[in-house]
C-alpha cells in the first residue's frame, strides 16, 4: 500500500498521536503549529496556531474535544479541537517537555525543563472545565524533580499514578494523592525518549537513547522484555491487535552528516513482543524517526521523522499473514 | 424517533477521498499552444463521474512551459461510528481554513510503494555491517601456498617429510590433487573453462570426477535433461553412503547435461549400484552406469 506523506511541518516532527477512535492524527513539530489530520485520507483538518516556538508534546482527550500542547515558548496550551481555538494558556517558567491528559481527562499533567535557573517540575492541573480560568488557577499538585529532568511521562492505571522517564534513564512512578515516589527503577543507562502504553494499559514500552526499548509492567514497573538495536531508539509503540512492537530511531540528527555509514538505519523496525526478535522493516524516512504511533485498529501506523514528514503506512496482507517461526517444543 | 434516525444515517454517509495517484504531468501539444494565446491558461476544471473526481489544472512550470496536471481521486463512502461521522462534518481551521474539501496536494501526497521487508534476526546477526567493503579487502588469514608433499602451510622445499617415504609416494597424486583444489578454492583468477563444474570439452572429464584409483566413483549417463541433484541423490542413496555427487549441468540453462558422477564411500556399494542401475529405466530413459574412468592424459 502506498503510504500517505503529510507535509504540514517545516521542521522535525517531535510527537504524533492518534485519538482514541483513530480517525484523527495529531502531529507536533519543531515549528510552532501542531497539525491535525484525518488519518484515513491524510486530509489536513487544521492547524493550531498560537505557540511561539518548538512544540514538544501534545495529547488529546478520550472524547476528542480538547487538545493539550506544550512547547519551548514556556507555555502549555489547551485547544478546542473542533474550531482550533486556543482556549487557555498556562505560562510556565521554562519550556514544557511533556504533557498528557489523564484517561478521564479530569486532570492533565505536564512537566517543565530544568533551564533558565528554574528546576524541572511536574504539575497536575484540573481540566474538568477548560476556560480562561485555568490560566490563572493554581495546579492541584506540583513537585520538583531534583536530579535528572523528565523527558517523557505517561499516566498510570485509574489515573492514580503517573510514570516519568528521566534523562539519566530512571523510571519513577508517583502517587498522585501524596506526590511521593512509589517505585523508582533504573533499567536504562541513557535518556528515555518515549513511553507508550499498551492498549489495555497494563504494560508500557520505553524507548531509550541507550539503543534499547524495554517493556514494563505499569503497576509494578517490573521489566518484562527488552528489544535491542544498534542505534538510539526515539520512539516505540505496541500493536493493539498483534504481539508486535515497532521501534523507530536512528543516529542523532546532528551526527547524521558526520558519519559515513551506509544510508538507512532510519527504517521502522518491527519486533515480536514476546520473542524480542526483529522480523520486519519498513523504509521511508530520510532522517531518524522521532515518533511512532499505531492506529487503534492496528491496521496501519504513522511515523514522524526528523525530515519533517509524517508517513501513514497501511499494512499489507503480507503483514497479517506473517507468522513468527518458533519451536513449539 | 424515526426522523432522528434518518438524520443519523445522513450523517454517516460522507465523502472520503482516499486514492490519489501521483499527478500526471502532461505536456500540452504544440497544437494546443498555437490555439490558445500565450499567457491565458485554460480554467481549471473538476469533473465528478462514477465515483472518481478528476481535477485538471494548468500552470507554468519553471521553464515557462504550460503544464497540464490531472489528478484522479477515488470517492468512497464508509459507514463509521456516529462520533467520527460528526467530526467529519467539522470545517477546517488554522492554516487549512481555505482548503477545499478533499486532501490538499500541498500538504498531502502519496509516496512510492513501500513494503515491509521480512527478515530473520539470524540473518541480521550474520550480515556484516559494512559488507560492501569487506569483499575488497585481501584475505588476511588464509595461506595462499601449500606444501605439495604434506599439504602443510610451508613451501615444498622446506617440508619436514621431504626425504621420507611419504614424500615419494604422495608426491605424484598430491601434486595433482592440490592443483585441482587450488583451482577451485583459492582467490586466484581461474579461467572460466578451468573452473570447477565447467565443461571441459570432449575427451576430458569434469574435475569433479578426478580421483585416485581406489575411489569408488561411478558414472551415470543417459540421464534426463530435467534431472536435478535431489533426483540423483534419491537414486543412489539406497546403495550406501555417498561421498560426493556431481551432476553435469549446462551453464546457461542450468539443465542437466545427461551425465553425473557419484563417489561412494565404499567400493562395494559402488559395484552394487552399477549392477543394479545399469539398464535401469528412469524417467523414460535407460540409464547407463559404469565405473568412472581415470582422466585421460593430454
């Protein structure tokens, strides 16, 4: 199947996400305008104009009513999805690195960078009514991260915890009633670039600069599986219907021009969830893949790259017919 | 109640433009250019007929030539859930506010076909990272020269067995064997007609058939053109352990040339094979099996 190429951004893609039903695809990039697309035909629904710099992260609530974005212009913004209007803007002290709605969308969490003399902080805000008042309202909970900064974040089960991935490779699970650590582990040796939940939320996969992706249990942070590559992993996603994992990555953008290895290494790589073995690759991008997302129906996936393109690739029948060879003994 | 359901159905039918082949660029013919005055481009047109939307545009390209761009879209109707259908009715906003319904070619394109490459990780592990360059490097470990007497990794003149009985008996056959081996296994250039498996013309036998006198080799001829190694293996494995199989093949077509050599481990097995197979009907032909003759001196 021919992939759709979405050229809505002028700079490298930072994050892409589908909404819960999979009809909309959101993309954020290092330019200031996040985009939203109809995933089926790649038609652009609109752009969210308002940010004044890099947009690092975005998330959509489960009903596809609101969008939250965070960017390098030290702001976290909430948008109305239907009209693309900026409903609320939360000013922060430093750039916003991660932001996510909780599953119920009653709360949202965002984290800021350690920069400009300000520490890395985690904020939990109330998003039951989203209007101008949010801009001035104080957060429900906030706490400082003293060691390495947060580079990725997801909500845990039942909106009771959040899990943060750190620049030094730590994973920390926080109790939102107290703001205290529940679990803290260090399975990665370098920055955790991305974390994504499985469909049922019981597991999540991390993508790290230490060239591995790892699968963890959401409640106990127990390490379940490890997927090894020979390049930094920028993003990893779990298939909602099959035991498959897709990893995307590549050399650092700044190293691409100075290394002379053969072209490539920018392909999306498919691993078997259980056997941890690679079985397929899909080429396409001209630069490292920065973000990956499976369509909720599992029949296509999208990747956003350092080259500024989002590619929506539907799987061929060959992908569904493929069975992984293994010894049944 | 009924009315609201109708409204729902109406909501559920909407237009999705899914297929979008790459724009065909057709240079207008000289006749068109004469007819239409320079500078005036024909108006763009949009035709919707039997499920296809055909958009035709004209513009000037970089060389100031008129270019006709025809894009064909396939219009599909899909039944989806109510919430998705409702979202489909949203109007575009932001930078896309001015876009017409359907994908805007400025932001949405269809790229070349890309297929998933299926690999097994074992293959991957064995593949060297920069394999292209490795082939060019000279082999560092393998020794190019060999002692003709004892096959050791030293010159024949410095062989420790030089003056022993071994040297005397082995010298003749070892020289021959080493020569044949060298021709096939070293990195030296070997003329095509000298390579293993190549036809050596009438009066000669392929190098696969070379052997010492005690080797239990048989020659099977009058084989069918379509015989392959597996057939041959089936044919002879019943007689005993087989050391080597050689099926002469036409180089260009890969078809059997009608004869083959089989080296058994034991002479008795070979004799049994000759006895049984000679005159045996196989694939509508009658096989001719005999002892392989020693190579003729030439």
